[in-house]
């Protein structure tokens, strides 16, 4: 199986999914983050599209990488983003996990790439994926900061801790 074909399909699926999720998401900050991810994956798809057929970046991938790509695609298609705060945190954690798996996919793909031209391209895509992971982690730390502060500073006042930014059952 051609490495570029698998990577292109993964990037196209991620771009389309994140685009749909961004349109459905009501929280402006989460919508902006997901729209940025969609744009980043679309940019990587176009980069891979321009490399298709030039012969410098052809190569087969192993069955384990092919399975990882299929697993990532399946997880992406199952992803949903909800609008209330608790579910937004869950959505961000799911997106962080998917993007870190995507980063690992590009790392492994880069390590098994046959030629230096393909390795350079995949290393560039790996660096872009890492940047996305850092961006998502920073966003998660920002929205989770009140919980971290309360957990550290006011651990003895659980009633107030549960009321701060959370749904009360």
C-alpha cells in the first residue's frame, strides 16, 4: 500500500470530519480550535496531493501502519463534540488523543520511509502534527485551569469545587 495514499486519505478524512464538527459546535472557542484543525489537515492534504505522482515519495507501508491508519480513521469518524463544559473537556481530551496518535503515525511512517525526499516530507508533516498537539494541549490547560486551581488551592471545599464550571446534578 502506498504511504502517500494512506496519509492523504487520513488527512482528507480528518479535514472533512473536523470541518463538520466545527459547524456543529456551538461554543465559539471550541469551534475555532476545531476549524483550525480542519484547516491544518486540509493544508497537509494539499501538500500530500502535490507530491503524488512525482516518484520521489513513493513507497509501501507496513501492515501495522496500515492498521493504525484505519484505526485512526475509525476513531475520527466516531468523534463527537458536545457543547456543555464537561463534554467540551471530554471532546478536547478525545481530540488530543487522536492528534497524538496521528503524530505517532507520521513518526512511524517517517521512520519506515524508503527515500530521503519522502522522509523530509513526512518529517515536515510530523512537525505540523506536533504543533497541533501543542495547540490542543494549551487550549485544554486553559479551559481546565479553574479546576486545577481549585483542586490545588481549595481542596477542602468540595461543594464550591463542584459548583465552579460544572453541572450540578
